[in-house]
């Protein structure tokens, strides 16, 4: 076996051991070695959509007749992509890496850029609703791409009704996965702003409305079930309010009373399309206020009188007034209360036409007791709030006494 040692020409001679006169020769020429001049790789870029996906790279050594075509493969980041001795690349983690092929002869190199994509998992949009009160008003929407390292953060924006609102993307920061867009009101009505991710087609929406703003609020005119303009203790009254203008979008209101120990209102939070209940809980005066949720500077307030009231049989209000303290000596069933004198408006309001007595009833009181005045035959009658009480006529004419707790 002849082994080349260096470039050149030489003669190889073979001589017989038995007969040295017998020989044979051969001219051997050792040609120059063909060196590697370069290498290329195909493809030069590859993207993976999932972990453990693979891609075979092909290295081409030049010239094709080079004597030593051996190559080695390397990855800049095995955590992203690994490569074996045959050029097979395997995705291992999200990110980017460079695969390098190097020739043994001359250390010539070529590279392939590898990207293992991070997919969009979800998108969050804030706010999810926006109310405008006039055309030309604007609002900024903020979109968060998750995860923030997602490779493809491209999104598209669309309005369901450009006559109500338009939308335009204004900024994007791939390092944080945040995108902003500007919504502009163009007219009255409603529209939906929809944003869609290019990767995964994830969607989020913002409901947009454009209606007139509240410029005022008014407690509706109402009448009482009793024929005097008061609300009596233990009685209730339904109340409503109206926004100004009536077409205002936000009809939410808050109801309060100035002194909850005198009167309460429920529910406290409602809309102008709902009736709330005013409830007197004790004697006294207070106020009832309604306030717009949209703007607390818009409110209405009315006085509330939680008083005792006395009615004759025909429903006519009866005049009542405290009497002199000299009458406190009378033993009344409710001594802690002050006696009250009741004057009937006329003697025509008789129960069943019997002139010997008349009837009345008291609202807004507890522990009602009717009695004759001092010096007369003492009688006491307890009555529930709002029930009829019969009073005997005495020497005082159309006057009787009672006390309330």
C-alpha cells in the first residue's frame, strides 16, 4: 500500500527476494490536496410554532470535490434550539437562537437564524364600556397582550358603527405587550369596538354609547293619600324623579333624607324610572334629596314634615293645639305625653247623625288615648293609629282632649 506523504513525483520499485535481478517500477505522482473554500446552509431561517418541532438543515461544502467535507454543528442557545451531528434542529424553548455549521477543513461557517414563537394566549381590553355625551369626545383604550413576550403582537381594530364612534391604533410597545387606541365619538347612538389578535384570533370588545348628558334633576310633583300636605308618622309615600333632559343617558340617582331618625327612603340607589318609598319613622321635619349619579352637582330637594294629623269623619283636617300645663294633673293613660286639645270644624260631621258625639281619627301617633277634659266624667279609650275614635260632646262644645306618645 502506497501512502502519500507530500506533493510531488516518485518511483516505486519492487525487487524479487529470490532473484534480485528481477524488478518492477511504477511512477507515482502525489497531486495537491483540494481544500475547502466555503460552506452554505439551507434554509438560512426557520421558525417553530411549538416545542419539539424539528427542521433538518443541509450544509453544502464548496468546492464539491474538496477532499475533506466534514462539518460540525453548533447552537448558540440549547435552551431554545438543539442541533445534532446531522443538522437536525429541535425546538426546546421560546426565543431565538443561531445554528452554525463549521467545516473541519478551514473552519468556514454558515448560519441559520432560528425562532421558536411565543403565542398569544389572551388579550385584555380596558375599559370595556365608555359613555360619551357629545360628538367629538375621545377616550383611550388600552390593550394588554398576554403573555407580554408573545412574538406576534399585531392586532386589528374595528367599529361596528362609524357613525357613532371610530377607532385608531395610536401606540404599541412590544417589550411590555401594551397597545393603545383612540376612540372618537361621531354621533348619538351605540357601537361596539372590537380588537382581534393576528395570532390566535383572540378578541376583546368595548361597548360605546353616545347620549345627552344630565343637566338637571327634579323630584316629581306628587300628592299625599291624606288631604293635607304632610307625611304622617308610620305612613309611606311613593316618590319619583326626572332627569333633565329626559333623553339623558344616565338615569341612575341616589336618594337621601336629611335626618334618617325622622324619615328614611328606600332603596337609596335607583333610577328615575323607579319609584322609591319615603317612610316617616318619628315626628319632626327633614328633607328629601335626589342626586344624579352622573354629576353630583345636579340634585333636587324638598321638605318633609313627619307630623301628627287629626281628621274629622268627613276627612276635614281638625285643628289641634297643646293645652295649658294645668291639665297635666289629669290622670291620663300616657302621662309622659302632653295633652292635646282637638277642635272640630263643625258639628255636622257626626257619626250616623247622632248629635251627642262625633268621630275623629289620628295619624302619625302611637299610644293614642282619648279622654274627657278635667272636671268632666273621666273616660279613656285607647286606639290604634288611623282608627276611628268617638268623642263625647261636653260643656266645651266642640272641644275634646287626647294625648299621644
